[in-house]
C-alpha cells in the first residue's frame, strides 16, 4: 500500500494528516 523506500516518519506524518482531515470532514457534518 505504501511506496517502497518511505521512511516511517513520513508514513506516520501522512497518516496523521489524513486522520486530521477525516476528523475535520466529520465535524463539518
């Protein structure tokens, strides 16, 4: 699922950003 060669920090950062956007999207409702 993830691109090969990505550092764990980058993966964690992307997951955090996605989670924040999802929370914001839910609050919009």
